[in-house]
C-alpha cells in the first residue's frame, strides 16, 4: 500500500503546473506501480471528504501542461512521476518496435536512452531483450511526438493527446499509442490494444479484468476536421483506445503505455526563412504545404516574437547565442526537413528556396542548419520565444500578481488560415493589446499570446479569446489543438460543442466514474456532470 501523505507545505509545488494556476488538496501519493495506483483508487472510491462530497482525485505527471489539467481542486493528488519503469519491447508483424513503459517516463530521457542504446531493462524477459538487441543493431529509432516541453511525461502526453512541431508530419500522440492499461475510478482495469475493441456506431462495450462489462453511450457530436485536442475523441465505430487518449484524466488513470517507435530520418535539416510581411509568410506556407513531401514541421514566429528575441539578445548573456536578425525581417517560417538521403534533402532545399524567393524571401534571409550545432542553435531560437515571454510576464507579475500570460491554442482548416490570421490582427489592434504569436502554422495552429500590462489588459484578452473561440468554431476549427482543455478552457469547449453535447460528455464520464472523482473540474464543471446524470 502506497502512503497517502498530508498536503503539507513541502509538497506545495504539486499544487501548480506550467499554466501558473494554483489549486488546493488535502493529500498526495506517489505510486510507483500499477498495483499501487489501483490501491489508492480503491481506498478512495466513493469516500467522502470533510465537505460530504466524494474525494476528488487529480492525476499528475511532470506538470508541464498549460491548461491546468494537473492542478487539483481539493481532495487527493496522485502524482505518477515515480512510475518510470521501462517494461519491455516487441515487434509487430510490420517490424515496428513497440516499447512498453510506465506513464511517468520523461520524453527527453526516452529520447536519450534510444539514441545512446541505454534503455533500462530491469525485469525484462528474454523475448524483450532479444528485440532490444535487434533494435540496437538496426537503424536508430525514435519516438516522434514532439511537444515543446521535452520534460513532459508520456502518460501526460497521452492524457491530453499532445503533439508539437513535428505533428505536421507525424500527427499527435494518439496514432503512436498501440496499447494502454487504464485503471478506472474503482481500481478495476481495462486493457486496450489498438484494433481489438471497437464501438458499434456510438455504443461501446468494454470488458474489465475483473469480468465486468461496461456498456457506454458515446457523445453524438462531430469532431472538426482539423488538429484537435478538445474533449473526448468520438466517432462512429471508433477504436476504444482513442476514448482514453486525450480524456484529460477524467475517465481513468493510464498505468501503462505501448509506444510505436520509428526509424530516425537519415538526414534532418532545419531552414529558417525570413520575410518582410506576414502576408508573405502565409503565402509561403500555403505554397509549401502541397509540394514539400519531406517537411516534418512548419513553424511561425511573428514580428512581435522576433522583436522580443532581439531585445533578449541585447539584454541577457543567456540569449547571446541567438543569431543576429536583420531589422528588415518581420517574421519567420521555420521548416524542418526529414529526408532519406542527402540528395533528397538537397532537392527539397532547392524547392524550398524557389518558393521562398517567389514569396519575397531570399538566400540572404535564410538560415540552413545541417549540422548538430546548427540545429541546436535553431532549437534554441524556437524555444527562446516562449521562454522569453514567460520571463516578461513573470517580471510584470511582480508589479501586478493578478495578471498572467494568455495563450491561445486554436486551429482551423487549411482554407481558413488567412481568415483567422486577419481576425487575430484586427482584434488585437482594436483592443490595443500587446501580443506575440508563434507556433504550428503548417497545421493552421498559432499560439497567439496576449501579454497584459495590467488588469484591464488581462480582462480584455480574456474577452478576445472568448470571441475567437466562437469564430474558430464557426470556421470549422478546434478551441484546443494540442494542450487539452483542462480547467482553463472549459468555457471554450462549451462554445465549440454546445450545452447538449457537453452534458453527453458528462454522462459518459459518470458511466465510468459514478462518484465524479477523477480529474474533477477538467473539461466541465462538477455541476455539469451532475446535470448529465
């Protein structure tokens, strides 16, 4: 039995995540195994707290989320950062390597172990060890899901269907998860393998390991045809595993994942293309997408983001490694090429250069990263933008602690990219708000960050985001493309799907979590769950 410890000040960091939100809790546990996870759930199932209501249970991993999904709203915190075992390796009929891990495995450590051939093998059987020997003898393998925070854990990545820059080519977390073991609210377990259990239309039957049969009614909404991490994944005849991926810790707790690996591209080059106007950058993006077959990422940085980097480079030695940028460069599109050979990469680079020149770019306004050192500089460039913005807001919070950064996470279909960019620019100008935008323009998914200077700016920014949620929904888009909904975007989810469908989601949750304990406050208010009964 794992200890459930009182939430004393020494555990204060576990009341927050990267959203800068802070919650409350009465107790915390750090289970290391599936049995310990299940033990905690069984001991709390249906148990009431001092307020007479069943104890809320918030599951956490590395707490890198931006939607406050890991921020507790009272009750118990179950932190899985110590569930970090590598459990085994196999190959499927297509030769794909499948790595079984616990949810607390950190992405950066997974990458490092694969690159250095140091995957921990404690307790592995002979078949897994033989598969690992084959993996090491063959082409290098990697896990393609690429969130900005490489300190994220894989369980949290699955819980919010994380993606990142390389989702342009590889998609989000969902398609790379082949199997899950999920502990339900009562401690029973559902073992799911992709392709083995499917719904019949919108009716899903699940069998638990204790022998129970669960008949679930799935929500009836239609998801947008764009990058999407907004609410439960549902569609006719869906694979059961997809219901739990992206469910924000509200339907069950992921105890184990089987991840599909991929061969590392033989040649990876990064290309920063600079333009004099945002219109040119959008033209370039739209021209590149249909013809560049080996792009794994297409990222954007607007004029405000570049200006923030210019100031940081001048003011802080920590950012002195940033390359100098010509003042004429107003914005940047970064393209990452993942090619099978140097010859293919050269051909793609030439095609990219031609398109850039047609859209107002030039060789002089382009950085090409071919070496590890070059690519590390480009990586630093990309990650320095959100880091610099966070530093700016933290400085302003010393004067006004009520403000925080406001970052959008919305996506639209390809044909609405110019429309949504025009909307953002018009509304920001009309409101007189300071901002910086960057992100995954290849997926029509920009993170527009409002940088409030005071409480009035903060309120105005929140009003804009509510307006944008309605506009993006009308365009056929998603209010959360990769960060999940958590607690911060519940109102956006209601705009996107409407009250009836939110109640259907809440009803589904109650079928799996009858006391409404898991992830309380994520996706919808507790009162909505009670109405959805």
